[in-house]
C-alpha cells in the first residue's frame, strides 16, 4: 500500500514537472500580453521532433539533442511572434483563440506529413535506462532525471526573474503593462525575448516528453488541455503557481489513472472546473 | 423587421435540393442540422460575445436524450425533439449560472472543461450510453406518417422545417429589446450593468435559448440517422462549429447557415482526402479569416455594399 502511494507520488511528480516545462512559458507570456496562445504545445512538438530527428538520423547523443530542441522551439516561436502573432495583440480573445487553433491544425498536419502518424521513440543514454532501488522501492532513473532537470530550470527561472534587470522588466510588464511602458520599459522587446524563451522551454519539455509519454502528430492537441489547466489553475505570470499547479495536476492525474482507472480523465476536469469556479484567477494569480 | 427580398429568395432556394439533387438529400439534412447548431452558437458568441469552446455539450445532451428516449420510452419524433430540447435547455440553464460570470481565459477554460467533463461522463457511463461503441437500438417511429427513408427526403424536410422555425425565433429575439441588450453587453460589458440592465439575467436567458437550440440540433441528428456516437460530445465538434460560424460571419443571422453550407459541401467533395490534410486547410483558412476577413464572408460582403440610409 505504502509502496504504491510513494510510487504514484513519484511518477505523478515527474509527470507534473514535465507539464511545468511545457506550460511555464505560456503562463508568463499570457500574463504579459493577455495573448491566448493555444499553439504553445506546437512549439513543444517542434522540440520533440527535432530531438527525435537529431538523435535518430544523425546519431546525436541525447544530452546534446536537448539544447538543440530548446533552440528549435525558441527559433520557431520567435519567427511566428515577429511575423504573425504581433499583429493580433489588440485583437479579441476569440480572434486570438481561432488564429492559434488554426496554427495547431496546421502544425498537426505538417507533423503527420513529414513524420507519419506513428509513435516516435528516442534512445536515451544507458545511465538513464532502467531503475534504481532506495528504501526497498524502485524508481525509474529517467523520471528522477526529469524531476531534477525541471527543478533546476525552475530555480534558474525564479532567479532570473527575481534577480536580473530583465526579470524586473518582465515582472513590471506582467503587473501593469501600461505603467511599464510609461516608465520607458520596452515591453515589446521584453515580450519577444520572453516568448522565445517560453517556446524554447516548451521545446525542451517536448524533447524530454518523448521518452516518458511518447510523441505523435497529435501531441499539440493532447497536451493543450493539460497545459491550459496548469496555466489557468496556477495563475497568469506566476512561476511558483505554475510549478504547484503542474505538480498537483500530475499527481492527481497519475493517482486517478492508478486508483480509479474507470473514471478516465473525469477527475482532472472536475478538479479544474471546481478550482476555476472557486478562484477564477487561479491559485496564485493576482488578477 | 421587414424581410429583405434576398432572404425570401434564400429560403425558397433551400427547397431546390428536392428537385435538383435528390441523391444529396441526406447531405442537405446534415447541413440543415449543422446550420441550426451554428445558429445557436451565434446567439451567445456572435450577439452576446461569450466565447465557448464546449458548445457540443448541449448538442450531445440533446442527441443522447433523443436516443435514450426512443430506446426506452417512445419513438415519436416531435415529442422526442421537444423533450430533448428541454433537457439540453435544463443543462444549459444550470451551467449558465456559472458560465456567464466569467470572461477571458477563465471563460474559455470553463466552457472547455464542461464539454470535456460531459464527454468523459458519457464515455464512463457505457452501460447507459454505450460508451465508445455508440448507443445501440435507437428506433424512431414515422414522422406524421412519413417514414425516415434511405434517400433522406423526410429527414431533409424535417430538419429544414425545424431550422426555419428556430431561425424565426432567433430573428425575433435578435430584433427584440433582449437582442439589443445582448449586443450592448458584447460591445461594453461594464456599461450595461452601469445603466441598470440586468446583464447576467440577459446572458443566462440567451445561453439557455442557445442550449435548447443546440439540443434540438443534436436530437435532429439522432432522429434522422438513428444512431448516437460519442463524437456528438467531442471537442472536435465544438471546434468545427466555431470554424463554421466564423467562416460565415459571427453576429449575423445567416453567418452560421452560409458557413455550414460551405463547410459541409467542401468536406463532402474532399471526403477522399485524408482527414489530417483536411485539417491543414481548415487551419490555413482560420488563420486567413482572422487576418484578412475578421467578420467572415458575410461581413466582407456587406463591407463591399455599404448600407443605404
């Protein structure tokens, strides 16, 4: 009994950390520009396919493919932001929603065209294969790696938002965009960089997701709902909130699948609807 | 509100498939049902400005209500249609108390969440709904003595008549003080309560009417095809109807109908195309409409012909 509880907590935490990587960029950019970007998981898909392609076709080592996935996600999101997204910052919610859903449809079709509809796989280094034992329980090495890497990224993000000049600009823009502009902060530029960083983190998340939850052409749709739940529950522009919401979601999803498999994803949606009705701005959101 | 000659011409033209394309009457009936569904979304999205990513919830409730009713109680279609509409309206009324209070991301997430919740509930309750296999044993009696035949003659006449009746209701509603209040909320959600309009009550009313119509559309689909699949509650259906409405032109009575005709005919013509690539063109279309034709086809057309005053 205890072993299964610890196992579910561990797996749920690993899953939650994956969701954190996928969603943190969206949380910050949504907080800054109020831009409803439903295509965020398409950037994750770009990173995932880049990692699969580089390791499979060119024999890159797994650890070298991760930064490449980050760069791929960041590059694609930067190009899209500069060419298309920036025209829609003042558009209505509906227009932003429709436009980005359109991007998701296109990315799903493009992925199916180039990579087919099969599940992709990636070769991880031997030291990440298998599992190790501790306290009489066994833990997957890859999942531990995922948790450690995500926590490191979260710490780096919190540090850069709280301690650097760039982070101060981003925080000012999230809190009050007009005031920040009035003080001479170049919000557009800060947003561009944040957007690229968020896309890059999603790309990294996509690459790390392949070995844990798999990757196929529907990835951008499958994880869209989860990412939106993390953002909406965690509150816009809050890294701590995203981390807590992602961990909560990951653990409750794993627990639901393990203990109540017949309910499917029902529990998750119920938790989300309940939380949103109770606190529409999210657990840690300010507005 | 006087009828424009073009409107009369349009409704007369909807009778043409009986003579010109008798082999496409099943498709025509599907189009009428989709148009009704899009019209119901237009009430809340186009006129009241409530974005919904889960409108299929009410369509699905209506579809399952009609199916279960015919399986366990009676197969008479007209009563079944009314009861299914009321069932969807009841669900819509209950959820409207929550939904109309929210805006922006929370609204999008809540409508999406309600839709997904119902989908998962129908999937889990497979003893009642048949789950992923669909509901078996739907038996619809003849409509006023006319059987639902293979060619879809009864189906199209039935769907078209229901669409026209609902359209009349919508038309009356849009030009009533309530319709004006809804447009006021869409244009400025803060000012309407400030001038004393009970905005939340207006929104609840519109939301419930829209849910009834979506339920009626769902029930029509069940009765004309004699099957119910889990797909009636899916996110894909919510997204499709949104695309249809936006393509035709939201906030215009004929937007949803025109969008449904274009979308369904295009999908029928391109049905041998792999669905993945069909969605590529839908995505491209969405991007193009948002960028270049923000008010849909009807909006673009009316910009070409300025109104005479």
